[in-house]
C-alpha cells in the first residue's frame, strides 16, 4: 500500500498506471468519504482528483482497473490528512 499525505483544503490528483496493457475501464473509491472528481482514463493510466477531506482522518483510495486483455489490476493507497 502506498502512503500519501494531503492537507484538508487541498485538491490533489492521484493516478494508477498499467504497464504492458491498455485500460478499458477504471473504478475509483474513497473510504470513508470525501470528494472524488471524474476519473480521466488514458491508454495506460487513470487519474482522479481527491478533495474535501477531514483533518486528522486517514482514507483509503482504491482504483480497480480492467484492461483490454481482461486482466484486472487494483491499486490501493492510504491518504493521511493533516493540517
């Protein structure tokens, strides 16, 4: 799991890269909440913005990708929110 830090009022972009394949679809989730922007999927990467997080909380950001080859990939990151 990758670890990131983010400030409460900050809007930040996160991306998940797939090597050796092309992205057909990507679904992002943020637990326990916050604001996810509309994902942007390019051939080998998916990017999403994250904002409106609460100070002092930790969040789990997950990206589930289905590739053109029908292989599935999942990236998970922990976001620590501190002012």
